[in-house]
C-alpha cells in the first residue's frame, strides 16, 4: 500500500499528464510501425540486391572479374566501417556490368547517374543523424534540440529512400534491356523486379480472422 501511494503521489506531482501519456503511447506505437516498415523494406531490398548481382554472369561478366559477390554486396551493409564505402561501390559495379558483354552502346567505364551518389550521401548522413538522435535521447538532452535532430534524421531518410527507388529502377531497367539482347539459348532468368515499397508498407497492416 505504501508503494502504491508513493507511485500515485509521484504521478500526481510529476509533469506527466494523462494527455501526455496518451501522446507518448501513440508515438511509441507509430515508431514501432515505422520500424517494422523499415525492416521489411531492408529485407526486400537485400533480396533484390542479391538476385540482381547474381544475374551478372548472365550478361557475360566473368565471375573472377566481379569485384563484389552477391553475398558481399549484401553483407557489406552490416560490417562496420566497410559499410561506409563498400555497398556503394558494389551498387556502382552492379549498374556498370548490368549489360551484355557484346552489346553496343554500353560501357563498363561510365559512371552511374548523379542520383546514385545522392542516394548514398543521404543514406550515410541520415544514419549519422539517427545515431545522434538516439544518443541525445539517452543523454536526456534538451527536448527542442533532440526533436530537431530527430526531424532532420527522418527527412534525410525519406530523401534517401526516394533516391534508392530511383537506383533500383535504373538498374532493373538496364538488366531488362540487357536481357533482351541475350541469345534465347542462354536460358538465364529475368532480373528480379524492383522492391514495391508501398506494398511492403501495406503488409504491415494487421489483418483480422487470421493468426
């Protein structure tokens, strides 16, 4: 009873009101939903990346001269320090070699469009901003500053996601065009479809009548 009375006294004299508690709960639920969509999107992107890299030998690229295997292209995202550079280089190589070896009008030496670098830049900066936000939250930094950093992190993440969609579509387009120039006898599979981010978001919506 004493413990209960002490808790009631603490809540009564704290700055946490019922409205504030409801807002915190709603924010927590929303954060979990956003995190769930993020994880689902990452999984779909990694599956696409692995399959797209696995298509390169179909276009005449010798495996010995492919700098980044499908496994390393995916795994490099999770290796500290390497994930600052290697994933972008793997994506760049994927774009350059997503052409048949004897196709005219294609070149491995040309650089990808500018939005590839924009995607990677926004992705890196958004991750740094997100880390800063979580550190500031744990350290109980001023709410106003923490909120600003959190908003900046989200805006950067949205921009990175937009450029990522452009990157995926451009690589997919090149592989689709390259597959048309391959002899029918090769029998190589078509490149994987680009991730459908909207569909993945819809998958997070709970359904009724099913476990």
